[in-house]
């Protein structure tokens, strides 16, 4: 999303050629390949190092309980640091360029401020999504501070870091879009009208 906004604002003439459906599918496939590739490596290492009895045992569904090899722990930490650094640098570069371009193009201070606020909202949403890279570290610290609250910490960590940012982004984008907001409003109005008609019908049937 950050790269698409960067191309749309800083390179508007090349946006139709760069941000195509085909390129989007390629980028999504590349992201999936990177995410799945690391987990497949962990599975292969676990299959090669663990005994056969391990695969017939019952364990709590928690990553350290399944991938117990110390090498995999170090590998995950290194990969998370690399991913976090790449995404963070991409966000900083693209949004700084977008802010400079919006300030240079916009002649009105109000429009420039509006563009800056929009960019800050997008950046904040993406930074919330980036919390997934440090979720394991946050969970370890909370387990040290609050021992004996393992399930509560993991549940709260999952909701705040994984669910909340992904829920917030489409909600903000949808409410800010005028067309979507219009149809959303009409949908709720129609639903309320239907509920009212149902209540009237039920009351009439009760009187009969």
C-alpha cells in the first residue's frame, strides 16, 4: 500500500503502467512465497531433527513447543529483524517522499495539511500492522512481568497485535470513502426500515 501511494503521488504518469492487476498478483504471490518459505524450512528442520514419537505426541499449539530447535528460534529472530527493518525503511522513505510531493504541489495550506493527515493515518495503520514482527518479544516480556497469566497474555497479544490493526484499516478506509459511506448508510437505513415493517406486521398478527 505504501509503494502504491508513492507511485500514485510521486510518479502519477507511470502509475497506470506500474500498478496493474498483473503486477499486484505478482507482488502478492511474492509476499506469500516469502512468508510460507520460512515456515516450510522450519517444518523440514523439525522433521529431520525430531524423533518419530514427537509427531505422535500432544503438545500445546504454541510455536516454541512445536519448533523446539534453538537454531529455528535464532532464525526467526533474524528474519523478523530483517522484515521489520525493510518494511520500516520502506514506510519512512515512501511517506517522506509523499509528504514532500504533497507540500510542493499543493498551493493551499489547508490541502497540504489534509494530505499530511491522510499520510499520517496510513503510516499509523501500517505501523500497527508491523507490530506482528515484535509480538513474540512483547509476549516474552509480559510473561516475565505477569507470571502465571500465559493464556490471558497470549489472547490479549493476539487481539491487539494481529486482529485490531487489520480490523481498523478497512474500517477507516471504508468510512472515509464517500461512495462506500453512502451505500453503507443506505444499507443500515434499509435494514431499520425492514425491521420497522416486521414489527408492524408482528403487531398486526398479534391483534388478529
